[in-house]
């Protein structure tokens, strides 16, 4: 396992966890999926509340990563799991850590 400060979208492969102030994201670049676990890894900072998003705790199709850097909000480009014509951004609370797990 290796921790990094920034995920390079151009060369990323494998499986990664991205912990933010309010959630943990699992990015699988082999399957091209994103899973958000709301509240997992939450820093306990009361200035950040955990939002409920559609398809939480489910794999959704990952189309790409615009940015993912510790200390900044990550931006993930995803497709709706139930409608392939709908694409949207998932923008996170500030990233706390990025770690390769597979």
C-alpha cells in the first residue's frame, strides 16, 4: 500500500481509497467504478456535514478523474448507474488522504 498527495488521472491504475472530510471513496481503475461510503473516515469536524447522495455505497461507472489532491476537493466524472445518457460530476469535500490498496 502506498500513500500519495495527488492522484494522476493520466497514469492511474489499480484500486485506491480517497478519504475526504466526510466520506471515503473507492476508485477501481480496472473496473472503472467509484463507490462512496458516506461518513466513513469522517474527521469528526462539526464544520463539515455528511450529505446523502444518490447511489451512496454502490458502484457507479467512473468516466474519469479531473483532479484529486490532498487538501483540495476531488472531482470525479461519473455516469448514472441506471441511465447511461446521464453524466455528472462528483465534487468532494477536501481530500485528507489518498492510498493505493490494490
